[in-house]
C-alpha cells in the first residue's frame, strides 16, 4: 500500500463514515470508544511485554491492530469536530521543539 498523508487518511475515513445515516458518534461516545481502544492496546502490550501472558482462548490481536483502531477513532474524532490532524501535528511538534528542546539528551551526530 502506498504512503498517504494525514489529510488523505481523514478524507478516506470521512468517505467511509459518510455512507451511513448515523454518521459520526458524539464526542463523548468517541472519547469512551477511544478509552476502550487504549485499554485494548494496554492489554496487548501487557501480554507481549508484561507479566500477563495471553490465555489460549483469547483472540489473536496485535499491537499493530490496536494502534490502527486508535488511529481510526482519532481520525473520526477529529473529522467530527472539523479538525485538521496535519495542523494539530504541526502545532504539537512545534510545542515539543520549543518546550522540550533541552529536556532530553540529544544524540551527538558530529562524531564526538
């Protein structure tokens, strides 16, 4: 599959959701769904890296799929509120570049 921009992903999700009369869920419902998906991601991370191995009867989900679910609901949330995720990303990166510029130890790329 080819690489796509956030704008293209937002458009694809909007086209998918727009085919249904129900449309996007309310912001509160989407927040609840997002929380649910984050919980499912936590469960998968715990199974793979934590102290709790998966039962043989449990579904074979993956961290990749759980992150995909979170991305989908994030895009739905943004679309329903008319938010541009590319612009949100740009603002957040600028915040990190300025606020956290000296917070972490940078890797020296000068060969020193």
